[in-house]
C-alpha cells in the first residue's frame, strides 16, 4: 500500500504566480501506479501528479499562489485521498462484461 512518508519534510517551491508542494511517499512507487494516480487526479481536476525520483517518489500539488488556506487544505486532502484510490484501482481488475456492455450501449446510442 502506498503511503505518505510523514517522517520526511514536504518541499515547497514558489514561482511568480503559483506554489508547488511536494509530498514525500514512503517506499518505491511503480510507474504504473504513478500513471493511475495522474489519471485520477486529472479526472478530478486536481493539479497533482506522482513523480518518481531516484531517491524517493513524491506527490506534487500545484496551485495558484493566492489560493485561500481552506482551499489549500482541501487540495492537499484530495491529493492524499487519491493515493488510496490509486492503490484500490490497482487491486481491482476491470470487469470485462461491464466494460463491453457500456461500449455496446454507447454504440447503440450512436446508431439511433
């Protein structure tokens, strides 16, 4: 299970109009997991991504520098919660029958 490394410090990088906070992850992160995390974040409209570096993996959350403190907390909580979601998605193989049914339903709608 992927988890935040609470024994390490976060990294905060400021630029002119935005701030990026890097949240350290414990242990190794597989590339496939990082892709799933990025996809989930993108679907939620969250500016977050998993980054793998030689010494450690990070979740990097980017937001406007003028973001309200309550919105910062919400974004960071969402980024944290996606870690468990990415783990769950990895453990649950897709249901081929449900996928096929959804595809056929869409196709039937296209045909009128």
